[in-house]
């Protein structure tokens, strides 16, 4: 039995949600929002950073515009607990994906999710598609429904 690649796992999870993502693969890593925006020739804010934080031992997902930074105090208030950045093993265990390739939805386990309201400045944004060198476009109006996320203000 062959093991599904991260892109295949993401595509399968997206299909369950009724989405057929148009995945773009780059010849170089696009681990950072700046690298992805440069490769796509789009605005930095159109890149969705899927950031995982630890909150009382549980993973919390913060979908953040590429030109914004998470204010952990605000995110902590939304969760009624202290927020810390998750380590690589927690990210992989909670999402099924490595840092730099975490998509905004389609994770191996359900995650509490918050969406940076500033992403909605754009009609279309780009998220990781399972690996650091792949992305896919998504209409921002669909992001909350697909991720199960709550739109909130937690960035600066």
C-alpha cells in the first residue's frame, strides 16, 4: 500500500468539502508569506498563513493575512487562555502537515480556528496546499465555511 502525499491528503479532504483546489507547485519552497507572494506576484496580504498555537495543551489554528502578525494577547483573550507558538511536532500531530505546508482546512483532526478579518480585504487569497512548495487559490467568502473558523480581530 502506498502512502498518500501531503498534497493528495489535502486534495482528498478538500473534495470531501466539495472543493477541487487548483494546486500550483513552485520550483522553490514558498515557506514564508513573502516568498509565496513573490512567486505568485500577488499582494502579501493575499497569502493565508495557517499558524498553529498551543492553548492549554490544545492546538488552535489562526488563519492570518500574510502582511499581519498575530497578537497573542488578543488571540489568548478569544480562547480564554494563554497562547504560545506550537512546536513542529504539535503542528504535525494536530494538522497532519509540516510547518510551511499547513493548509487552512483539511487537517487530520478538527481544530478550533480563528480567521483574521483583514483577509477579507481580498476576493481571492492563497493558502498552502499541504507542502511548502504548493499553494491554491480560494475565494475568501468560502474560507469560514470550509475551515469552520470564527472571523475575529487578533492581528496587528
